[in-house]
C-alpha cells in the first residue's frame, strides 16, 4: 500500500470516528425534559436516546386497568365506550402512591377521553401496582380506584 493510500485510509478512519462522536454528542445535546418527567428526551429521530426502554424509576410500577364487579381485570382498550364519574386526565390524590409510566398513563387516559359514550356495565377504573425486585417475579402490591365508570363492549 502506498503512502497516499495509507494517508487516505487514516483520514477516512478519523472522519468515521469523528462522525460517530459527533452523532453521540448531538443526541445528548438535543435532550430535553418534558412535563412527564426527566429524560423523556430527544424525540427527533435519529437523535433519540430511547429513554422509554430505560429501567423503571422506582421498585414499583402501576398500570391503568378496568375491573368489573366479579373482580376480573381487563385492559382499557377492551371496551368501546366509557362514561366515568370523574375525569381521568391525571392521577387522583388518593392514588398518589401509584407510579404509572407517564406516557402509557397519558395514552390510556386519552383513549378513555376519546371513547366517551353511554355504558351498560359498571366497572372500576384502577391503577394496579406491582412491586419489582431484581431476579424475582413482579408481585401485586395494591389497587387504587381512579374512577367508577359505565362501559359498553
């Protein structure tokens, strides 16, 4: 390999290294915090840091679910319409111990708000909380009633 070819290869390697470092610096420079919490950042692809895949911030995590009179639990999307006694835009103070993942809670609350309508079955909208320990399965910690609603399938 001639000297000019070695120099060109070295410059190409340096340029590649600078590009990777520049990308990493840009992805962290464009970070910003949103109202849901810290480090939900850089929603501009390809500079996204994918914070949604980070570990849960606490040893407990909660999720918004529907529980019928028999105690059976369903996902929010299992019903076509909701008629709730209270708005579901934020976590009530009585459920302050619950720790839902903010963007998931917001998506489910938006689903309920956009699927308003008369319902025939009485249900409870709950925040179910699980405790998590490293190396052990998640265990049910508690349920907190967010609102009473009537739903239709």
